[in-house]
C-alpha cells in the first residue's frame, strides 16, 4: 500500500522533507556504531584526544592486539562451537516437531503448542537459576554443552513456530502421493518435504545462530574463563580494574558484531517472520 | 513439482500385488502410525528436561533456605519465608516498580518511533531501501556490545556526548540519569523490531480503502487515523506484546552499563534475581524471585493474547 500523494510540486517538497527526516534518523541510529568503529581505528593517544579527532590516519593496531590475544581466539572458537551446536540441535529437534504440528492432528497438540509459546515468552533468568543448580550437580556447569542446552531451550520455540509456517505453506499433495506410492512417512519427510523446505531451514538456522551468538546471560553464568564466549569476554573487558582499554574493547566489539550483522543481512527477508513468531502471517 | 494433483495418478500403487518387500512395508506402516509421536518426542524431551524440570525444581527451591555449597535437596524447608522476605524487601518491591516503569517507557517510545519510521519507509521513494537497511542495524548488534558502545559514548571524561554538550555529566553514576540512559539504549536497540513488524503490516494492507477515502476527500490525517491505524491494529498488538515481553526481561544493557546501580536506581527484576542467585548465591531467594517474575510475565502474556484473540473474533 503506497501513500496517496498530491500534486507534483507538493510531492517534490514532500520527498525532500521525508529524506531530511530519514537522514536525521539514520544518522542518529547508526552514529554510535560509526563512532565506535572510528575509535577502534585510533591509537590510544588519539582516542583520548580533546577535542575528539574527526579526521585521522586509521591504524589497525588495536585489531592486531586483539587478534593476537590467546583468550580472544579461545572465546571466538567457543562462540563458534556453542552457536553452531545450538543451531544444529535446535533444528534436529524442532523441525520434525514443526512438521508434525503442521500436518498431523494428535492429542495434546494445542497444549504443546501453547507450552512452546510460553517457553519463548518467559524470562530466561527465571529458568537459569534452577538450571545452574541442576547443571552444577550434574557436573555440566562451566561446560560449553550446558550453554548449548540453554540456548536450545530458547531457540527451539522459534524453530517450531517458523518451520510450522513453512510446512503449512507447502502443498500436501506431494507427500500424499509419495505415501500412496508406498513411501513411509519418514522417507517422504526426508526426501520430499525437507528439500522443499530448505529456504525455511536456512532462515530458521540463521535466526538461531543470531540468538546463540548474541546470548550473554546464559554464557555468563554457565561458563568459566576457558569456556567463555565472546559476549562474556566483552563484558569482562569492561570490568577491568586498570581502566577500560578502549582500543581493545572497540576493536573486539567490531569483530564480535561483524559476523552476526552479515548473517542477519542474509536472513533479512525472514527476520519479520521470525520476530513475530507466527503471530502474524506474512 | 510436476504433478501437484498427482494423488489420483499414483493411486494404483495401493493395490499392487504382494511383493518380497511386503513384510517390510507392513512394518513400515506400523511404524508410520507412530510417526507423529517420533517427530514430537525430541521436542517434548527438551521441553520437559531442560525447561519443565528446572522450573519445577525452582518451585521447590523457592521454599528452601540458604545453604552454603548447596546440595540438590539440602536447603531446609522454610515455607513461604523467601516470598515474605522478598515482598518486605524494599529493593525487591522497588525493582518491580522500576521494571514496570522502564518497560512501559521503553515500549511506548519504541511503538511511537517505530510506527513513525515505518510510515516514512512505506513511502515509495528511490533510495528508501538503503535507509531501511541502515535503520535495522542496531537490532542486529550483539546487545552487550551495543550497550558497551553507548557506555563509551556516555563516558564522563572522554565520551563524545559530554564533549558535545560541553558538560561533565556522570550519566551512569547518577540515580536521576542512569535509568534514562538505559532507556535510550533500549529504544535505540529495539525500535527497529517494531519498525520491521509494522512495515510488514503496512505493506500487506489492502490499498482500496485508503484510495476510496482519498477520493471521497478525506484528509491524510483522517485516512491515517480512521483507516490505516485500525487496519494495522493486529500488527500493533503483536509489536506491543513482543516488546513488552522482551523489555520486561531486560538484562544485558543494565548489566553492561550500571549493574543495577547507582543506589538501585536501575535494579530491574532480572538484575535483582541475577544478583540474588549468582552473586549472593542464595538460590532459595533467587528461585522465589524468579517465580514471582514468571507469574508477572505470564500475566502480561495472557493479557495480550486475550487482547489479540478478542480482536480476531470480532
């Protein structure tokens, strides 16, 4: 639905106004990140210069420092392991369930679905308290596996919501004819339904990845120095006693958000569907 | 894909004569009857094991006392003491107020700003897509990193914001400015969510009612107020529901920027529960506090879901 617009001159004036307002908004929203990107490309002296430098010869020394730090590399690897495992686990567990929700009536379907919705809505800290106590008794606290499980709890409802929508939009005739040809439900699901749902799988996977990559709370409680993820390490940067290392903080911040921004742009089309979690179609 | 209506064509296979694979096929049919259960089982196990069981356990914990190096069931039963302690603790009751005030203020700002931006982005102009892309970046940034960026901008001595306004304000160290600073960061991060949902809504609206009204001589404002806004209502409600739920659990920004201080002025419920459980290690109190939080979140949820449902019926 495009806006209805009046005469040509009025229209032109209006366009200028819209562009002006949008320019201010874009500047406001992007400025903090641009400024931080700038800080990460300054030397220590330049960072604390008064008045702040607006033009300078960029340096990569902060990045070189961060990338040679052993704890950064370790945290990066941990984040990678945790988030990819969470994605794989959530998809393996959630996709078949989403298919069942979309296609087969079964007892307790409404209740289970409602329970999943509640799972997504409840505050993570409330689940984390008992989870930490249970995990530490099982010897799982401070392992990456515990973070994967915790992340999965919150990624799973997202996967089920999103994939159910995708499966419902697929025509049922294809699987039905496969069943009639003698294929089992399992075969039909694996060979016919899943390949058709590939775009949905990619979108759900990327949304889970974003969720797990950005998670701070679970990782902060369920990891130690050896298993910490990037967001946890970032927060620790901030808490250092010897004053915050602005160069290191900004450079590692940029390195943490870069991958997730790239992923999010790939999944941009599906972001809305994922956000509204099936509450709104389309 | 070639035969969308292929079920009729394929039907003869049903009456195919018994083949060597018949026995296997029969077993397959028996297994097929369990397909739904097999498909649901993993999700069910995860929900029960990683979500349901901990919640039930935390319900139990909330009735037990503090125990150093707590064993699973070692905290003695204390009845409702934890709940009584919480409800008589000004830090906790204060944190309920702060959470509600913060949630209401953040959601209101996000909805208004998000709607405004969505309306602007819905106008067909060249280059509008670039603006849209730029405007959704804040919501993609890892929240804790976004909050740390703002902390540097707001730094009293070296922050660029203080430099520009030419004053030395300790934004995060004063009870009267800390919550406002956190509010700004929250709005910065989450307005794009609302904007995206509403933009999707605007794009899906039928154009006929608006056009008809314009032809009948309705002003822009009238069209917006009497046609666009009511049509957009389901999307507004979904945005409202999601943002309320997510602002209610706000944690990362506050942890990174103030840790609940100064003088508890930014102590939201998530932060309070975190401090009780993982700084004081009083899991009984933490569990009680998280159960109260759960109940409040559930009430909020049910309220909004009822609102959405009622709309769908009428």
